[in-house]
């Protein structure tokens, strides 16, 4: 029998202990894109032995769990609008934000909306003059 101890985040004071009877175990329900520490202790009827050295690994990223914040649109000139936004809070990014998609449609235009993707560091985007839009970031 083994006990696996792990910390939900490296440097966290919180620890969990899992009783394991095989030579592998799948830890479930961990936070996305978070580094975790794991160490093992072998246990027999006399008690537990020394723990292994701590090993760390990061869970995979996932889609952001919240939308961009503080979205605003303002006229930059008679020819353009500027859309500004902030990324979701860090705890809702679930990874590195690589791009932001802006969906827009000219008011009165039939058909589907248009989509533009920006790089992950961009925080503003300009649209053309004298046009009314519906916008989603």
C-alpha cells in the first residue's frame, strides 16, 4: 500500500492524502493550468517509510471560464471605432490567452456576423467609419 500526498498548488500549505494500492493513480478534479506537487510514501503494517522527493507537474490548459472584462466602444474619428477590453481575471484564464475573437455585424446587414481574431496581447481594435455595429468580444 502507498500513500500519495499532493499539494494543489506548488508552495500551497494545503495537502491531500490518497490511499493507493497499485503502482499508478489518476488524480482527478484538479484545477486547469496549475502546477501541482506530488510525493509518495510506502506503508506496511509497521507504518510509513520515508517519502520520495517531491515531483511537480502542470495540468493542461483549458478554455477561459469567464469572458473579457471592461469592454467599451468609442468613436476614434469619423472613420473608426475603437473597441477596448481587459482579459478575464487570472484565475479564470485557465492558460495563456493566445487571441481574442471579436464578432461584429453592421446594423441592418443581412447574413452572419464577421469575426476578427487579435493576438493575445492586443487590447483594442478599430472598425470603419459611419457604420453602426453589434459587437461581441
